[in-house]
């Protein structure tokens, strides 16, 4: 039985087996009463001020719709920026926040043939509004995933692991033994870059900010499969490329910007790209003239939302989901570390998701309704 549109099966998945803060909203399983609780904002602004809890009665399921009980829904930095009105993607107001999540099908419309009661599903469309207990939405807005995937991996499937996957796949034809360098390596995307690269036989040079207990962080990233982990200060002094312990990287991934981006760019091979997908330092990416003229460094950018919109129905998209799900079911990909907090503390999640003091710590908000 297929689990996704591209046809992954549990048998296939198992036969191979011998930062910025992220919160997850999770919902307990209870008998559905026709009532739903959701977070809602009517104006853009500071999340703690504009997001409120709203109760509603849902409409009946139409022939092409499904009733979904949301089980888990991440709170990502992009979600916070969307509520603030600072993100390029702006849903029509009033809006329910939440771009990711996993839910269970409770009811299907008479015309729905690809989903059944009890299936677990994840959103295929942007800004679907997952920060709620239940929703009635078109069946085409969801992708079926295997129950064995687990709630947290399923809830976080469609953004961070996909971002890592596409950046490793789309900019350079990487081969086993090639080297990738990245900053913000302890971010959620950075951790998936490490693990996917390890699975594909690609080496990673991983840069993180110095901090208390830096050795503990290095050990954690090494356990994920990092080839080497360096602080920003250590990168400036390292000789791993000069001594040819590592070949010069063929790809640089930047989610920090500023001096950190300049430093990882300095180690790239000629005519290779640095791909920016975030800007945690809020400083611009500065490129030396010599890097452009004499090294022909390529300066690129990547936004997962734009890629997903462009490739909404492409086989390539669903093949990516299949490959990621296989790796997750086989325990080759581990979700980022997270901490559970109560749904009643959702304001804390809204406040702390963009807190730079989080040092890459991940959180999960328990959505008890």
C-alpha cells in the first residue's frame, strides 16, 4: 500500500534497516465534538500581542474535503516573521498561523479516494494554518505519510529536511567524498545537512558560534555524522584545507550572513557556489571583488517556499518526500533536539522562537485541548 503519492511502502522503507528555536504544538487524541480551538491573528504585529485563542464550530465536510485532527505543528522563525508581516509570504487576514504539521483524518468527503479515516497527513500547501485542533480543508492540500514515521518527524517533514535536501541536490552535482562547508550547523537545517550528507557519502565542515559547553555541542553534531565541527574563531585559524586533510569545499551553505558568510566563502573551490537561505546575524553577505574576479565564486539564494510552489505537483517533489521518509523510518535522519512545554505557554513559544540566546535549542509545545 503506498504511503505517499510517489509510492513509498513500509516494506521498502524497512528493507534497508539491519536554529533558531523550533517549537511543536501537539494535540491529544480525544473524541471529536464538532468544536475546534485555534490560534488566530487579525492584524500583523508582535505575535504576543496579535495572536489569540479562538473557539469555533466547524462546517460539514464537503465531497472534496477532509476533517483533520491536528496532532503536531511546529513554530518556526518563518511563522513568527509571517505574523509580524515581515515575511514575503503574507496570508489573507484574519489567519491561522502555522505552515507545517501532521494530522489524523477523522472524516473524508464522498469524492475523496486517496485518503481514509485514520491516515496521517502533512500539508502540501503554504500557510495552511496548522495551529489549531481540527480543520476542514480540501483533500488535495494534504500528503499521506506512514504512521510509523512518528509525530515529530512527520510534523517537521516539509520545510527543514526538504531545505537541506534541495540545497545539497540542486546547486552542485556532489559526489561521495566531496566536501560541503556550512555555518549555523547546529540549526535544524544544519543538522539535516549533516545527516543527509553522511547518508550520501559527502563530508561536512560545520561552523558554529562559540558558547559554554561547546564540546558538548561538537560531540552531538559529530554523533549526527559531522566530519568536523569548528567554531568561527577556529575556522579562521584552521589549516585543514592547506594540509589537504579536507579538499576545498564545492558548496557553502549560509544561514548567518556577515563575517561568517565571508569566512566560509573564502575556502570554496573556484567557480563554486555559496547558497544563502537565512540571515541570523541580520548582517549582509559581503563578497570580495577578488572572489568574483579571480575565483568566479557564485552567490546564490534558496527559499523552500518558492521551490515548493514552483514544483507543487512535480514528481521530483514527491520523490524527495519518499527519500526523506525512507531515511527517517530507517532512523538515518534524526529530528532536531526538542523540549516539551505546555500549550498554555504558547506565548512563550512565540516570544522565544527568534531569541538569539536559544543557541540552537529546539522546543515542542504540547497542544492539550
